[in-house]
């Protein structure tokens, strides 16, 4: 594996090797800048689901692909739901836990 700079987004991404045939079908992980992450988080706090129009605008403003913004929001919603579930479980009393079984 090695780190290289993506030509389309100017973001460093991981790839197994430089052979185009080997990379076909492999999704590379995007590495977002601090500024991009802050803007994505700020938007997420306002709206958990982003419209296609807003997604296109945000992607253009952050120099990202629309698909990167879409996937980021999907992943962030999963993280948000998981945190909410953990919080709900940690707020249960021991008796609540027994009654839930």
C-alpha cells in the first residue's frame, strides 16, 4: 500500500499499487482536510439529510465529488445513530436492563 495524491480532488488516498488493472473496482478512502471536515460537520448539525442540490453546492465549495459528500453523510448518520443508541443504553437503570431481556 502507498499514499498518493488524487488528481481529481488533490486529496491523499490509499491504493494497493499503481497498476490500473489492480485498482479497478477498489474504492479508495478519501482523506478530508480539517476545513472540509469542519464544514461537513457544521452542515450535518443543521441537517442530518442533505438534498441533492445542497450536496452539489457543498461538494463544489469544498472541492469534493458529490459522491464523497453523499457517502460522508451516510457514514456520519450511522455514527450519530450508534452514539444515540449507546447513550440510551448507558442511561438505563439496572432494572430497565433486566426488564428489557
